[in-house]
C-alpha cells in the first residue's frame, strides 16, 4: 500500500502549479516545483528556433534552421523569461523538494518510537 502511495507521487504532473510563478508548492502532492524555461538556439547563427518538448527532450520544430540551414542546435536554460522569448521558450516543471514525503517519514519513525517506549513501560510493570 505504501508503494502505491509513493508511485502516485511520482506520477503527479503538478498541473495546478501556475506557469507564471517561479516556484510554488504543488497543491496535489506538496512538492516544491520550479518552472524552468529553455530556449533552443541555432548552433551556427545563434537565432532562436521554434521548439517543442517531447517526453524529456527538447527539440526544434524543424530539422534545418530557417535562417542559415544548419542542423546543429543547443539548449539554453533561462533564469528569467522575457516577454519576447515566450513564443519560443519551452518550460518544464522541475521538482526541487518532496516536502510532504520527508515529513511523513519523520512521522512514521516518531510513532514507532513511541510504540516501542510504551511496550518497554508495560514490561516494567
Ligand atoms: Zn504535484
Ligand atoms: Zn542558423
């Protein structure tokens, strides 16, 4: 049962974390989620290229650069998103901390500890 519980956490897509905030706690799983922005640029002429995210990969929409015809590209991670970059930028939700998970672990340990102490007290009677 515990395993199912953990599995569910991993499958959370943090859909309720707003895109326009830098980071926020997911209301569904309690994880601290950061919105990261990426730009795909041409490796030859450096122009911003329209891109999409496919599973965990970021790829340009077209094989060849519309400006210079090159196929090489690189991914640039952005600290801040500019309004002009929004049409090109790809964002990804990255989990920074699983807040709730660590808290619940401490709780289990505490409860077990109290239970053991109770048993010891009963033995002493
Ligand atoms: Zn979540
Ligand atoms: Zn180019």
